[in-house]
């Protein structure tokens, strides 16, 4: 069945506002210097998405995920969202990404209509930079993908607004913020069992995206895009760069190079060839961040250590070195076996050749095994965090400076590039 979206007219050809012009650009390289006209991309994305819908007929893609037959999104006016966010009051700002600010807002739980601050349910309202051509492309991609996909490990998009130059998206509110906040922006080391629980949830989300006949390549897997609900269940957000996987026996799609430093797979950086397995590489990078408590890319580290994978990959196959690279702040919370198993799966995810990387469902199996076998003697009397979403997570943790202590609270590295399909 074809899908019919009624979107406003095509993109205005304003200049590109790449991350290079924001403080999110970590090394000042502008990968997006060539033309950035995205006019027409909506039509293309729509027709590609229709193809997925017809292949799966709105059926179940995995045990708990669905491709919806039609996007079930509420259309808001700009005034609605002004009301819902107390006029985008700075004190209701939840965070800022490369393409806009995210505010806390309130809507009625049943009708989803805007409500007064403090009444109804809390939502997150992303207001995209309306001057940015890339902002418009990302807004469209988010509506097209998130509006159609439903899975417990994908953040729910509730509605959107496009009015004059204003582009907004309304999401379910994720009260525990992002994995990035917990790993790098807090003084307290984030407990190992929560780290594992979160990567399992994120792996479920990615495995779902990769499981349809025509896979969805997420393309921007990173710690700041893994959001957490009140139970630390992980949900992937930000489908601004997502792409449909290759068709007709092809192994990859070719796109302009975009992503986030430290997470983008080497083959993609070198050629623009994007594989489903490019997501697996980024997943491995997050696993390494989770193990070490260090950022994927940090220009403040000494020469040769800026890129976490390039720096630590050789250590992942040595039991002795794995012990040393683990975040000191969580020592005693995992067994040696767990650390070495984690290193092994991380190493296979970041294999230079995409063909040698595992599928996400296999990565998921290994992570679930790692979660099951972790019974560190120091913590053996304490109940572990269960993987079920009904588990009560242990989330109060005291400060212990670790090797990664100095790394915490640094601004996150930003994205680079502007999207443009090369091979349709
Ligand atoms: N649904 C949500 N619930 C709660 N907080 C959110 C939600 N969505 C985003 N945020 C907060 O807003 C911040 C900015 O999110 P956004 O997706 O715009 O950018 P980002 O992923 O941090 O960066 P980038 O644009 O480089 O991908 C997040 O880090 C998070 O703290």
C-alpha cells in the first residue's frame, strides 16, 4: 500500500547551516561545503518509504515493533506549541542539538491538545532552526521515519508543526535524558548494570530497524541519541539522517558523508557508501564509550588518542589491557569475564570491513548473555537491575573519580555534513 503524507511545499533554498558554524563542531572540518539543495528530497523519501510499507503491509517487523499503515501524528499550530512550552521559555529548555533547541511542554493525555504548564502530560518539543535547509531535511526525515515506525525502543513522535518558517516536532518526554548525559556530563560514575541495560535496549531498537526486508539505516547512532525513560529503558531518537537500506541486491547506499566524529564507520567516511553494518560500527563505538567512560572523539586528548576506537582497538583483544581500559569509577561492578566478553563483541562491531561485523540481533544475544553472567563478588548480595521494563532501576550513585573523571562534562562533539543522495 502506498503512503500518503500531506506535507507543505518543497524546501526553500536557503543557505546551509551546517554544524560547522555551531559550537557542536568538534574539529572545525566542514564536510558540507558543496551544494545543499534538498528540494525534492521529501518526495523521494516518501516514495522510498511507501516501498517499505508495501513490502510489509503494515505487518509486524519484529516481536514488538510495527510499521504503521499511516502516520498517526497530531498536527499542531505554532500557537499551540507556544502555549504548550510557556512561549519557549528559556527555563523550560531541555537541551540543544545541532539543528535546534528542545523544550519541555505540556499536552492533554487524551486529545494531545496543548495544555497549561504543569497540567496533562509532559512532552519534549524540538524547535528546528528554520533558516537551515538541513533542518528542514531532518524534520522531514524524522516525520517520515518516526511517524511510521513503532517499537518500545524508539522514541515516540506525537506530532509536528510546520507554519511559515517554523518547524517543530513533539515527542514523548524522556525523563532521564540521554546516555551521553549520564556517561560524560555527571560527576558520578554511571553504574555498570544500567550501562548494560541501556545498550541492550538500544541494540533492540537498532535490530528492529535492521530487521525489515528493506532495512532502515539509522546513520546517527551515538550516546546523545539514546534517550532514557524513567526506568532507564533506552529509546533511539533523532531519525534526521536515517536512510532506507539498499534495494535490488545492492550492499550499500551512497550518500553524502554526514554523521558525528568518532562514530562514523571508516568505509562510510572514505567512500560515502553506507551499509546497515555502518550502524553496527557506531554501536561498537558506543560500547567502547560505555566500557571506558570516554568520548568517541575528543580533540583535548593527546595526539593519537582523539579517536577512541583507533586509540584503544589494539587493547581490546588483550585481557590484561581490557582491565586497564575499563572506567575506573565502576571497578568491582563487573567480572573479568564480563569485561573480556564485552571487549570481544565491541572489537567485532568495529571491524574495519563491514562484512566482518555481526548483525545487530547477534550483538543483542551476546549483550543479554553478558547481562546474565555478571555476578561480581562485591555486589553479589545486591539485586541486579533486571532487563524488564518493569524493573526498578538503581539510580542513585555516589561520586568516585575515575580515569575518565576529567573527561566528564565536556561539550559533545557535533555532527558534520549535509545530506544528498548520490545514487537514489
Ligand atoms: N524526547 C526527549 N525527552 C527529553 N529530553 C530530550 C528529548 N529529546 C531531546 N532531548 C534533550 O535535548 C537534547 C538535544 O537533542 P537533539 O536531538 O536536538 O540533539 P543531539 O542528539 O544532542 O545532537 P545532534 O543534533 O548533534 O544529533 C538531548 O541531548 C536531550 O538532552
